[in-house]
C-alpha cells in the first residue's frame, strides 16, 4: 500500500470509499461499527476539496498497487502543538489486514512534521467499544471529555475524546 497526500484527482474514488466505510450496508458489517450508521452522507466532494485547499488540513490517501484509493485519514492543525485526527477509514472489504494501523502511523508522523504536533486527539462514538479498544492499543486514551455527535440523530449519539502524546 502506498500512502501520500491526496489530490483533487483522487477525490471521486476516495469519496466512494469513505461512504462505504462510514455509511450503508458495508459499514454495518465492519468490525468497528457497533451501532447502526447514520443514513446521511458522511462527507461530500466539495467538503473534501475544502480540506485540500486549507493550509491547516492534510488528507492522506492510501492506494492499492494499481493506484486506486482504498482509504484515507485527515489531520487538522488545532494550534499550540495539537492536532485532530479524523476520516480514518479503509475500504470495508480490506479491513483487518493492518492497513488502518499503517495509515494511522503515517498520520501521526505527518502531524509532527507538518504541524509540530505534540498531541493528537480524535473522537469516537461512545458505543463503539471495539474501535475505542483498537485506538487504546495504539496509545490513545480517553480524556474524560465527551462531545455531541455532529449530526442530530434520534436517539442521539455522543462522542468520546481520545488523545495521544506524539514524540517530536
């Protein structure tokens, strides 16, 4: 798997991967999902284009040998040595093979080199115990903070904040 900064040319195929990973039947069958995924779209091509054009954002794309996108991760500079990790996904059919771990490690390295990050944070739906445990095995710990899910749902979801210190 090759990992590099995403380009505008990657976005149409990458958008489809993101939607499969976060929404619909494929997402429901993922090991990481323990509650039904929302039905609203996860993102849009204009939202992904906005990430590419923002100097405080980076979007890494994971590619198969043929150059097709199979996953991604977003890193957002929060300032003061902190960054936020989001949009981490691998195509559902390729999960559980270590690709997510590689993408996560690449995101941490990029956060340090691009933004001088000392601490990475993320949010995970509180009911996704297996996913929370996955991130804990990689050094992320609950901060005690909870945030509302960004989209109103009935019943509402809540997000658990996890953080990890990164070495410079």
